[in-house]
């Protein structure tokens, strides 16, 4: 990895504002509220299954390990 000084980083950021713009959202349509709720429910169930099966290890209050 190339080492850079803070002034080099600042110059690069200031000289190329187009690169800092957010990329347009990919995909087509926004999610339907019902579809979003169903996807949230699926995600919650997967999380609960992972917790009960022991795939989630809480190492500390801020650090968890999630075995895929």
C-alpha cells in the first residue's frame, strides 16, 4: 500500500470533486411497504435462528462474531 501524506490526500480530495459524489442508486423501483415488512421479518427470523443455533458469538458488548 502506498504511503501518502495528509497534504497529498487533501490535494487529491479537493482536486477531484466528481469522485466524491454519491453513485446513483442501482435497481429499479422503491420497495413496497408490504414487501419491506416481509423482508424485515425474514431477516429477523434468520438472525434469531443464528442466535439459537450458536452461530452468533458475543465477544464483548460491541464485538460480535457471526459464523456464516
